């Protein structure tokens, strides 16, 4: 059985440090988190950064500093979020690529996002897709809705394959108002994937975190875990560190004969450019 790519999404843009003090928001906390999560079995980090006030930011200097620091201290594939927060302007979300990440998220359409709307019009997606190709950054296609699978096909048909020739998608399930975090919804999405897709992963928000992880592992998919998606380890027990979620994913994957994938194998799976400084 194939190994499992475990991605950790440690921070996100939604939780506040005041409410969740253990959320990693400073550069020091992010690097410490990256190191511990790599040790626990993660091969990729999906990164949102925070400013000095712990609020989400797309500051170019901080993004670059964060990418460089995590690259220097770990072998993790560094994926920057281009989703940012629902309040970030589209033009600024495109500038994330300036920080030269290995990978970037690319959400395949607009979606309900709790009480908000997460905006991803076709023109923005196309610009991001083409700029990622030009800058040799591998996109991870975030699918919050079944219609996003069709939007992914539209992008591939219009612009060809991404840099590296691989197509990796991540189903983000269980966002209130979007695709539910159920095995049935996930399997419907998997069944719709176009033939160009070479690997798929899934994450479940909140309560759907564990069931979606189990469903993905059983169906040959990869997994994303982390406090961006879920801060409860169990009923009444908050996650204290992201590595708890990575360790649990690694244990379950190993139990299912699909042990955590090495960073070297993950780099090959996703076709990322080697930007490591030796
Ligand atoms: N924070 C959400 C609005 C991504 O990182 O690309 C979007 C998000 C997706 O988290
Ligand atoms: Zn994100």
C-alpha cells in the first residue's frame, strides 16, 4: 500500500490568539511547530502567517522570512496559502507567490465560508494558475464544493498542466455552508476527479476531522490535519500543539499499512522544484 502524505495546517486565518493562546502565530512558534510536526510525520506545511498583533497578514517580507526560516530548519515542503483571510483583496493574494514557496494553495471557486463568502472568481483562479506555472510553484487545488472539481478541469483544459506535471488536490470538507464533512460527499468528489489528477488528500473541519481522515486513508487518499481545521483533540480536550494531530494521523495511517510519506517521496509525488539551500 502507498504511503500517506501528511500535511499540517497549523494556524489558518480564522482563530484568534486571544481565544486560542497555543495557536502558533509568531515566526518562532511557527518554526518550532514545523520542526515538531516534521518529526511527528508531516511532509508538507500549509502556511498562513500572522503579524506582530497576531492578526492574519499577507506582508511580503514576513512571508519570505517565514518560508526561508522553515526551509532552513526543516525539509518540509512549504506551501503558502493564497486564500488568506476572507477579507484579503484578490490582488494582494496573488503577491504571495513573490515569497517563492514550493507550493501554493489554489481554491477552485467561490464558496460559502460560515457567515462569510470566500471569493475565488474564475479570472483570479486563472491568473494564479498561470503565475504559479511561470514561477515554477506547484499548486494544491483546494476543493470546498463538488462544483470546484469541474472548475479545476476548466483550468487544466485552458492552461495545461501545472508546473511539475502533477495535479494534487485537497478536499476541504465540513466548512459551514460548503461541502459537508461526510464520507459520502468526499467519495462523490473523488469519483468526479478528472484523469489528470495524480493524488488527492482530504481534511475535515471541526467534528469531521477524524471521520474524514479515516475515510481518506481507507480510500487511498492523503490527509491534512492541523489547528487551522480543528482545535479539539477529543470531547472536552483542546489541542495543545499541532504535533498531537500529526502524531495521531501518523499512527492511524501506520495502523492502516499506509505509513507517513517521507519528505523526499512527497517532493516527488507533488513534483516540486528543489529550492533548498545546501
Ligand atoms: N482562510 C480561508 C478563507 C487557503 O488557505 O487557501 C481560506 C483558506 C484556503 O484557508
Ligand atoms: Zn488555509
